């Protein structure tokens, strides 16, 4: 008694099982996190080190290279990427995927700690942390309050808003954008310093030593223990201003007699604008593994409470990325419902039996809803990838039920009672259904175990599909036959006549079996043509997606000030405001590089616009093209340029020269626009070169010169600054020259430097001149790296353009030791396409293993696997007709086609083998297989096609990703179904005949015993 027969005779356990699974699935669906992308755990570690006033070139030699050497000795490190900018350097260390993230962080900490003593004394303490890949903020807000200063608003965001939002479930962190911290500035007058024989560094050091409260131990007096404290910190700004500064052994001068003391905002190094108005903004990030929608909903509720508590403070929404995430989720679910409904309609049109249709329709909820329970157990989320898997299998899930119910209905129409027909038909079709399901699982499962980052992203996709297919198999084996046995009605024996389509199909099938050679030649010709046509399709990584917003990078020439960047951002914002499609413009400027800013342009949902995002972007490019001395570049949804090339070299000069030559060559390609190389960015510098003889005579070192200039111009590092106690916080006291002095070259020349003979002018012991140096230096795996970036013109595809650039490299004369590598989307595309190719090959091998185990033959599965190429031609034609490129969703569609084509061949071959084992001649068995299996094959094909139609239409959020995949599947389905019915019987006939003749030859020549002979002897 098989599983189906058992379920028919014992209906209560299957019903109880699926009731429990359904309840668990409903509960899990409500609790599953909704995110844009899967939560992945990549072993990435960042190291951040600062050295105030240091140029990138000094950072590389003094900081980067020692840390790189230490990191290189850590086990498991794959790549190290370094970016050195003015005063700061950052490392991103990538480990092998199997490395534990916590161990990776600890290993890097240990490695850096070992060489900490080799780093300059002026560097800040290295900050080492794990890099969480959580993407962009899900919500961005701005705060406005006319009763507060900019630093008070910033403190409100840091202390009140961030603190309250930290209590919200699913919120990971809050990051402030723009604004300024409170700072007490001591702006010294150089003439007064000179008159009193002081330096800015000396004043800062005295202030730090005097303005501080410290513990002084404890003492016992008269039997009572007292704590001892030394209180030197000023309690008010007036007390701070009166702080005595020593100028000689017995004389002092008040601090405020040396310059001005200002309580206000710190020096502006970044800014935020909303529609051209300065704001203090903050971004809200979700916690890893949590739901975007839950974090957004909780944050909005908490901010509404804050608005009530602080009525004078206006908190308003700037950007909400969860709008796209939520729309994509709802559209995916609508696509699922629409596809399911269309599939059910197709079943009814074929069977014309509402009871049978209802039984087949139950397979969808009984398969999908318990899948949510398994997803919850595996820690998955409802994201673009997992939802794609669910919508993809809509048609597949009803497949097994259709095959089962169609066979049962056929037996009932032969006059067999429904109960008996259900048992007989389920037993008859059991091997076929199992083979179909396990073949599909074998195709999709390897995707979950792909190597690299691709495997991390698509783990949820492959396992979601595999789990749902296995659940549909369970439904088909224990629920569908059981329901059919009890709910279908008996029918009289009816000799149904074949329709015109079936009669013509049988005539063509008979002809193909009679002319097998011509049939196989035609099949191979179609396959060869399909392979050739695939080369005509352009390639791209991801289809362009209308997400309702654009990211534009703005870059001014090196040396530009933060105010100039602010003015440029306002200019661009004013031009953007003239476009009616532009809803808002948010600017985040400055930060690590004061010459750069990012503009986030919001267009609103695409359903509310007449024009697409890409059409609007083309008009904006034209409107901004005449702005001089400014680099403007549109970035894709990942925040990167369309094409990025890395040029590696052993020296900075060789890498820069190779990048310059490559950029010049790429600029001549009509498919590219905005070709840029960061090798051309040289910032102006003032160089201080010690005069060796004089410096040695006066006992002045390069360290003394650098410290004097650094503290006089930008102040000391924060760790060395005096602090002013202000309630529950400490405000840094920044000591340096006043602005006029810092901007006067002659005053800088005359700055006093401590020497063995007292204070002497800087220009006495050093030459001061002008030069230029790199604004940014990049390194990759201990080699210098220069990036060349570009965007694709409208209509250009990444694949062909990347191939042209690769060919272009062969014509360039590059300096020795340089190397050119693809990076960005081109690199990811190559890695993922290679991983998918490996996964497909592994899927084919697993399908072969499954079929060998089911059919107990090594030859029969070959006739099934050779039918796989039949789907390629239809998919390629559909893609070509609708002008789609070969992209990631298309590869996913090809995976599905592999399982579907295998299903059709299995249904035909398994029926033919069963008939042949019952004594039917091979030709009769094959024709009968076509006759009996044509209807379920066509039914499942049309049902799956109907299920994919909503995705192919591609409306709503995320439709651009689903449409190419669905189009490829529909085209491949239709052609492969037709070719399977005609090509597979002829192919099986030839292979089976060859197998028989080969077996007879081996028995004659080698003496191999046959299984039938062994049975006869027994």
C-alpha cells in the first residue's frame, strides 16, 4: 500500500497534518520580516584610522602599509581595500565566507594591536568593527526649530531622537546628517601670541592641563575616610576666559587676552539641504534580520509621540525607501494571487468539472502557506529574492495536482468508480509525479549553495522553491487523491473522440517516429539555432528599475571649500526644482571630502507619473550639462556608476598613468558618457620642507614643525583637547589661530616654532612652497588602485560595453606592472553568471541521479536530459521580440525551464516504459504516451503560462525585474511543450533501440547475464 492509498483509506491524519501546517504557515506569514533584500552575514571588517592634517600620501606610507602587512598575515583574509583621504584612512577587509564574523573582528584587532607602536603618535586609536550590510536608511527625516541653534538641534537629534528611536523594535541605528556639534573656540591673535612669547600648541597644552577635574586619592581624617579631588575645570565661560596662561616664570595672562572665546557650532565640514533649505537630518537604519516595514511603522509612531512632546520642533519626512519595499511586496503577492487564479481558470476550462478544479486549486494554498512556516524556521525574510521564488513556482505548484487529478478524471471517465479510480490513478502516476518534483528540486537546490556572495543572496531563492515544490508533492500524493476519492462523482464510461488538435498531433507524432533521423536533425538544428541566437542578445546584470528616485553625485575641483560645495548644491537644486516631476531634493554634502555632495532626487511612485524615471533623468542631464567646473554623475540604485574599472599598479604613478590612458580610450566610445578617473584629482598643498642644517642647529624636527602648523590651523586631535563641563556633557575646547590668520600665508610663515634657543620663526628653519598631491589614494591587496567610472547612454547594455572595454584594453600600451580589472556591477555580473552556470551544471547532474534512481537505468535518463535544450529557442525568441537582455532574472527563468522541460519528458517516457513493460510494442507505446499524456502536459503548460502572465506584464513596483524572467519562461514553455511532444518520442525510440542492441552485443561478446534470465531460472 503506497502513500496515496493509505491517505485515501485513512483521511484524518493527512487532514490533521495540513491543518497544523496551515495554521503554522498563517502565523509565520504574519511574523516574517519584510525587507528589500535578504539578510546576509558577510565576514567584512572595517578599520578606521585618523591622523589630523595628514595628506593621503603620508597616510599610505606611515599608516596604511604597516596595517596592510599585519592584516595580510591573518588567516582567511581574501581581499583588503583601502581608501586614504585627507586626515583619514579606512580599510575594508573581506574574509572567506565560512569565517566567523566575530572571530574575524578579533583577529584584525589583534593584528593591528601588534603594530600599534609602529604608527605615528598623532594617529587616533584605530576603530575596528564588523561591517553590517544593511544598505541605505529606510527613513530619512529633517528637524526644524526656530527657537534652537544648529548645534542645539544637532544635540536634540543625538540625545533625544536617537535615544527614543533606539527603543523601537527592529531599529538598528540612527545616523545624523548635517548639523554641527557644540564647540568652544579659542581663536588666538598671532600678534598677541608673539608679544607674550606663546604658541597655539603651548596655549592648548596649558589649557588641557589646567581645565580638568581629577581624582586625588583618599585620606583618613579624625576617623573618617574622605575622597580627594583636584577641581580645576571652569564652571562657566567667564571662568574659562579668566584662565591664567603662564608666559614666564612668574607672569601670567588671561586666556581672553590672547584672543576671542566663542561658544557655538564646530567648524562646518558637512551640510544637509532639503529643497535648498539647510536642515539637520537623520537616517533610520533597520537592525539586521528585522523587517523594514516594522522598523518604519514603529519609527513613525515614536516620532509622532516626540512631535507631541516638543510642539515647537517640526519633524518631517524627507525620504521613505520602505514605500518601494512595501509596494514590491504587495505587487508580488498580487501577482501570486492573479497567477493562481489564472491557473485555476485554465484547469476548469480543460476539465469542465468544478469539483476536480477545486481539488486542484487547493494545492496552491496547501503548498504556499506551509512554505512560510519553513521559511520562518530557516530565518528567511519576505524579500525581493524569496518573493520571486514564490511567484515563480505559482504554476509549478499546481502541476502535480493537475497531473494527479487529470489522471483520476480520465479513469473515472472510463467507468471506474471515483474511489477506486483515485487509488488506481494515484498508484499509476506516482512515479511520474515523484520524478517531476524531485527533478525540479534538483534543478533549484544547487542555487542555494552557490559560492561567493551570489550564494548568500540566492540561498533563500533556491530553498524557498525547493521547499514549496516538495510540499506540493506531498499535497499531490496524500491530499489530492484523498479528496478526489471522496468528492468526485462517478461517471459512465464515455469513449471520448479526439478533437482536431489531437488528431493532427497524433499524425505528426506518427510521422516523426517513422522519420526519426529527420526529426532528430530538425531538433538539433533548432538547438544549434537557439545557441547561436543567444549570442545575439546583449547582456546586462540587472534590468534598469524605476524606483522613483535618482542619486546624483556632485564633485567640485580639489581645493574647493565647503561653502562652495554648498553653493553648487543649491544651484543644482534650483534647476531641479523647475521639473514638475521632481517632488523633492535632499542633499548630503561634505564629510570626509568637502568637495563632494550627493543629491537624492525623489519623483514619487511610478504609478503617479506619466514619464519613467529614465526619461526624467535624460532631461535632467541636459539641463545640468552647461554648469562649469562641476562633475555630475547619475548613479544606479546600488549607489554606483553603471561601469567601474579598477586599474592596479605597483606604484601610484604607474596606476595613474594606466588609468589615464584607459579613460581617454573609453571617452571615445559612443556607448559611454561621463567617463571619469580619480587619478586626475590633485589637490593644492602647502609644503613645509625643513632646512637640514638650520633645523639641526636649532634642534627643530619635522615633527615639531607639523605639530605647530596643525594645532595653529586645525587644532589638536580631540583626545588632547581640553573639555568644558556643560551639565551632562563635555564640550571640546578648540584652540587655534583666528580665521584671518589661518588664511594669511605671511602669518603662517612667521609662526613661532619651539627650539633649543627659544621661539623662532617657521621660515627660519623651513622652506614654504606650493605643490599638488593626490586628493585620494586607493589600494587593493597591497597594490595601488585607481578607478575609472562611466555611465551607459540610454539603450546601451552592460555586457556588450564591458566586452568592448575589455577588447580596448588589449590595444593600450600600459606601464609595466599594471593590471586592469572589472569591478562594480561588471565584476558581480561575471561572478554571478559563472556561479549560475555551475549551479545549472550541478542541477543537471542531480536530475540525472534522480532519474537513474527512479528508472533504474543509466540510459533512459539521457533521453530525458537531451530534451533540455528544446526550451532555449523559445526563450531567446521571446526575449528578442520584447527587447530584453540576457540578465540575472533571465537566468532564473532558464532554471525554471530546465525543470519544466524535464517534467514533460518524464511524463512521456515513464508512460511509454510502463506500456512496454506490459507488452506493448515500442512504437505503439510511444504513440499511446503522446495520446494519453498530451492533455496533462498542455494543461500544465498553459496553467504555468497563465500563472506567469501577471509577472510578464511587469506593472507595479519590481515589475522590471520579474518581466524578463516571466517572458523567457513563457516563450520557452510554449516552444518546448510542442517540441517535447514531437522530439522526445523519436529521441527515446533511437536511444532505447541503441540500448537494446548494445545490450545484446555485450551479452554475445562478453557474456553478461540478463535480469530476465536470472528470474526465469529462479
